[in-house]
């Protein structure tokens, strides 16, 4: 009787396999900058990834109560998928959990601290020239990094200088690429002197990028001629004259 009981226990132990843990084993790449768009490959173990009707909401990053959902998801197998993410410029830096909701009612698998968001590079990296006088008209070249500049129907209102509540909009804008544009400005004679922020609203709904204190307006100075060399000549003489000005635009 005792032997029969032992045989039954042995049979049950063999017939019912131990439950295997479902885990995320790899996230590649495992980091991105604020404002970056990227495709992330997620590999699982003993998972049941499957394409679902709302699978884009089934892959996400989480940090506290904040979440970033994948924009698109492609499932290759029960243990492999790719997810596209647009990391907001406003996303908190640091470590985020990576989660996948298995659509076959298998629950959520999570890799704690599986993805890192790093500070974004300054989106506007160059403004040339970076200063002008009150009352001056000029063309300013703006260079971005990881930006999406694009020509729009109202692009002239999409590039501006700002100093507290005061703004100076570009009068015309020419976009050369996603990271390069030029903007024409007419600096009012009343414009406040000092440093102004430079902002570009990316017209494909990618938000506003700003270079703080990126442009300086200097006080207006009356243009004058300060020297003429030589300052005399004989009647009938031919000569070269050098004229030097101050605050002029020869």
C-alpha cells in the first residue's frame, strides 16, 4: 500500500511540469535621448507575445505614474517583437520599466529598470549671426540637432525671438532640411536689449525647440564716418580714399 502511494506521488511529479517563469531577457537598444524616435527589440523567455487588435497599447515604458506607449508593434514570435517609440522631449530622465501585455490572457511581463532615458541634446545648436542692433534687419541661420524643421502654411509665425513676454516673429522663413533653416528678422528700434531665446515650432506637431539666451540685441548706435584717409587732394588728382565708419553697414 505504501509502495503504491509512493508510485502515485512519483507519477504526479513527473506528469505535472513545474511552471516556467515568463521574463523579458533583453531590450535592444536599452537607452535613448529625450525627443528621440527609435525601434526597440524586446526578447522574452517562456513568453507568449502575439499580435492583437490593440497591440500598440500592449508595450510600454513606465516610471512611477508616467507611461510611454509604443506607436507600432511587430510581433515575430512568442518570444520576439519590435516596438517603435517616440520619446517625448518632456520625458523624465533615468530608468524606466519595460512591460509587455501578452494578449492571450497570459498577463504582463516586466523588466524593471530595463530602459534608460538620457537628457536630450540641445535641439538648436547654432544661431548665426547671434546678435543684432535695435532697428537692424538681418537673415539668421538656425541649425538644429534631431529636429524636424519643415515648411508649413504659417511658417513665419513658427520662428521667433522671445524675451519674457515680448516676441519678435520672423518676417520670412526658408527651410532647407529637417535641421537647417534661415529666417529674416526686422529688429524693432524699441526691442529690449540683452539676451533673447530663439524658438522654432516644428510644424509636424513635434513641438517647440528653444535655445535659451541664443540671440543678443545690442543698443542702437547712430552710424557715423570716423575717418577719411587721405582727407585732401589737388585739383585733377586721382587717388584711393579709405573711409572708416562706426555702426555703419557699407
